[in-house]
């Protein structure tokens, strides 16, 4: 090929390229500028397109990223808003706006962007975010609207249902709140104490006591918390007819037998004696170990329920068991705490000696109530103080000084000392009596404090 032809071919190619450049559209030029790293020129080109109204959505998106890259977030946000007007279903764009408004602390923009995002993609995390945003800003009606619309479209998370139920209840829309909370209850596997409490309260307010009782029995079986069993039972008893309240009380007592007597006593004290009495039936159960606390709780509950006939029947059953003198004595003493010593003093047949020996202080007081001071003195003198609690030792000393002369009381204490059975708590009183009577006590000069203790003991 001759040199002239080569030059002609080059000239033709140059003209073709120049012609293409002159005829290329603005989008191609923007792409070329971006490719070559010429951001400023790309921005200028897009600005011209915006002025003439020829910018397409993909160009707007390019412009957003360009503005973001050159450090102009406000302009980038404005362009993204325009882009969303053209492409309202673009989730990525909406998420970009949410993130941007959140970072710039723009609550109005964030609310609008979240609302648009939820309309396009009602994913649980987006719903929760929008609802929580309304809640933290005190817009509870807006929060309820978000949750209500979401629940109408598809199943939402249990915690959202629980919150929706609470908001509806606060607005007084009780039937709708009940429906929502029932749905939440059906989905909950455990826990959910707050929403279930609210459902329980709304059922009571609506007069649906049987349902309240049945649901509460199921919840208490899951929770296994005696304080909740007592709270729900007492609440229903105060507002419901006898039968649903009785059923819940029976279920609570069966789940928590150790709290049965406390629940019965509390029910009785709050005026629900009939329900309380049902919890006392069959106590104690066969082969049930019984403690002092149990007996005192039973007597207190029975007294509060006004069921004295049941109390005496149970006491008679204990008296028939001669192998339980300690428990018989504890039972008798508990009765006197509520009905006075006279309730036991004239008991026929009288309490056996073995029963009285088990509770010497009670036995001495019982004897005194019958005017039998010598019997009381003998009981006190024979009492075993080695394992007696401190409080009972103080009561024993008080009765000893009341039923004896100072000399006789000192003799009893001195006999205990000589047998090494005088408790340390009673030594000051012993020495004080010795000083008062001028008798030796193993300490020649009792202190002033000892004399004061002796005076208190007298």
C-alpha cells in the first residue's frame, strides 16, 4: 500500500472517531467521564441533563454516588429522593435513605423513608424499626397504625402483636385488643407474662371469667411461680363468680402445695372464705410430713376462714395419733394463739402428759389459766432447757419467776447449774438472784449489770 493510501485511511478513521464523539449522547459522555475518573465533568454533564429534564433514573443514581464521593451528602440525598419518585419500589434506594437520615439525625426524613420502605418490604425488622421509632418519639397512634396495618397484611412477630394489643387496650378498643392478645397467646411458648397479664385483665373486665380462669391455669402450669399463682387467683376471686375463681385456686394449690395454706389464709382475709375453705379440705394429705410451720399456717387459715368446725375435726384427728405428742402440742398451742387458752383449758379429755411435756411453756401457761400454779411449777422445773430456743428460754424464766418465790426460783436455777444444764443466756439472771438473796453463785461480787438483769427478770 502506498504512503498516500495509508494517510488517507488514518484521516478517515480520525474523522469517524470525531464524528462519533460529536454524535454520542450525554449518558455515554457521563459514562466516559466516570470511567476516566473525571468526576467534576461527569457532575457538570448530569447537571445539564437535570436542567433540561433528560436525566433518566440510572443517571440519577450515578449522580447520587458521584455527589457522595465528592463529599456532598445533602445534594446526594436530594437526588436520591428524586430517584425514589421515579423508582418507588427500589428497596436499596429506600434503605440508603433510611441509613442516611439516621446518620444525619433527621427524624422527619427517617420517618418518611422508613414508612416507604415498610410499604415496599414489610419485613419484621423494618416494621419493628418504624414502630419503635414512633414509640420512642411518643407517637403511639402512629405506632399502632403501623402495627395494625402490618397485622392485617401478614402474620407479624409475637412481640409486635403483644404491643399492638396493649396499644389497642389503651385506646379502649377492647374487643380488637382481645383478639390480638389471644393470637399472641396462642403463639407464645413460655413467658409473655406482661401481655398475658393484660389479656387476663381484659377478660375479667369483659366478664369472660371462665376463659380467664382456664387460660390462667395453663399459664401458671408453664410459669411454676407461686407468687404469680397467688396474684392471679386473688385477682380473679375479687372479680369473678365462685366457680371460675375456685377452679383457679384449686389449680394454684395443686401446682404449689407449699403455698396452699398461705393462699387459703390470704383468700379468707380478703373476704373469699368459701373459696379458702375448699383449699383446706383434705389437709394434711395421707403420709404428708407436717411441720410446726404447717400446723400454725393451717390453724391461721382455718381461723381466717371462720371454719372452726373443720379446725376441731382436724385437731381431733391429730389427738387420735398418740405417736405424735409434739405435733399435738404444737396444734393445741396454735389454737390458743387464735382462740385463747380457754379454748384448750376445758378440753375433754384433757391433753395427755406426754403432749404437755413436749411444750412445757405452753403447758405451764395452760395450768395457770386453770388456776393450777403447783402444776405449772412442776412443769417448769422438769423442762429440758438444753435445746430450747433463746426466745422460749426467756419465756420460761418469766414464768418461773412469776410462779415461784425468789428463793424457789433461785433453787431451780441453781439445780440446773449444778447439773451443767443452765443455759448461758440465763446465767446473768441466776447471778442477779443470788446477789439479791445474798447467796453464793460461783462469783463473789456480781456486777452492777448482773443486778440490773436480775431486777428485769423479776
